[in-house]
């Protein structure tokens, strides 16, 4: 069972992915590029996050990566930050949990020690 | 994205290469990237949507709108996918050092590797998950929307009328129908033919009246300019002489 943002859904177990793809006659989705993966990780751990905040972590323009992730349904707009320019806030979706076979955001790997030792998404103030 | 209801939409069956099932399952697979949008036969899907609509006994405007929106969305997704896209790496412009915090990026590097290792361990959720369709323009005035809604309701409740292939009355049928109505003894007001008829039906009935006037089988009366035209049956003797002539 996957739990996200107060909703739950039943899904197949990640270890059955090969069987299900064979049954449906579908191919595995294309892997994410390095920059998309970087951007997705930032959104997953810092959500809700704005594009300038993503760029502040990555140090590069992230327009294209954010667009790719939105079009693949892995992240979505979750309203606007009440600050100058009213930038869009992004957060992960159920498809994000499905793509990585996670049960909830709590299963994201803990961050390494850099002052916030072993911080999980919940520790960072994220909703489970 | 594609939004659809359970009723009606799930009853639309698609038969495509490598897929046989309901439209909502198929669109769910596409929306979740379980089926590559590159392989979606948009023309076939649209043709089967249209076939489903025309085979229905009544035109469901809600369903028709949803099917058309789904076709358009598939076409947009496929077009966007087939267009040459710059890679994310090409799009990366370095930002000034003052807004860049490398320590935070370093702290996330382990997490990036962990997520990368989990790629391909997918789980499959419900296929028919509704996804939100973004509004492309601001809503129009409430009065206009209300009028449009009433119009749609009226059209949906109207007796069966196929819209895919517009039917029309042939001239011979219009002539015989007019003769039958006039022979029953009453005069016919031409406005009667313009009420629920299409424009082409009205033209056909007008030509039928002209034809009968030419044959002197009917005569018409119009009291004043733009008043109703009343069609009256001529006497049988006049009809006989006209036929003999």
C-alpha cells in the first residue's frame, strides 16, 4: 500500500515488475537523466519547493528538468509561494512513489551526516 | 492531462495492436508512461472513439467531449514527444555563485545515487487514475456559461439526431410528404417545415413547394411581406389538367 499526502492506494509489489511488464506487453519507461534525477531528489527531500530553490541547490538552470518531471507526472505544482513573484511550488506525486517502488516518502534514504544527521523527509518537516 | 469518468468512458472498448480493453485502462497506461506515447496509434484511437459515439443510440455530449479531449491530448503528447527536445544537460546555464550552495548539493548526492539504484523497481497502481486537465483560458462570463450549459442540456435531451453524418430530406420525399399533408384537407403553413429542421431540409421543402406550384397542383398565399406562406391544395381538376399538360 502506498500512502501519499493523506491518500492511499494498493499497488503491485516492486519485485513483480518484470512479470507485470510481460503481462501488459509494455516496456520499462526510459530512465531519467542525471539532471532530472538530481532535480527530483531535491523536490522529494525539500518539498514543497520552488524552482529558484531547486536552482540554488543545483547551481544551474533547471527549467528543462522541471518540465520533464512534470510531463512524466513525477512532480506536480502544489500552489504558489506567498512571496515576491508568487513562484510555483512543486511536490512529488503518487507516480513518484510508483516509479521508485516506495511505500511512502518515509522510505526515502536518510541523508548523510552534514549537520542534519540521518535526516529523513519527515525530519525535514515533510508530510508523510 | 486526461480526465475521464467511470460511466461511459470505461464502456468504450479499444482494439489496438498489442492492446484490447477499455479506453480508460489504455489512457491510464499512457498517462503513467507504461505505454510509450510514441507507439500510440492516435488515428486508430480517434476512429474507434468516433465509431463508439456513432454506434450509441443517443449522443452523450459529456462523453463525446471527453473522448475528443482525450484524442486531442494524445495527439499533443505524441507531437511533443516526437519533436526534437534539447536534453536537460544542454539547458543548464550556470547560475552566479552567490545563489549557489554547494554543501546542500553534496548532502543530497548520496540520496541521488540511492534513488538512481531504485529506478526500474516500479510498482503498478490503478490504471484509471484521473489526472487533472489544466485550464487553458480564463472562464467566460457566468451568463454566457449558463446559456451554453442550457443549450447543451437542450441538445442532449432532444430526440435522437446523429451529428456525425448529417441526414437530409430528398426532393422527392419532400414533394410526396407535402402532397400527403395537403391531401388530408388542411392548408400547410410553410413555417411548419422550418421549426426543427436543418437548413438543408428547409431548402428542400421550399423547392418542393416551388415544384408543386410549377405543376399547378398547389397555390400559395402570403398576406403581407414577411408574413407566413400558406400552401393550399389546388382542385383535382386543375391537377389532372396540369398532369395532362
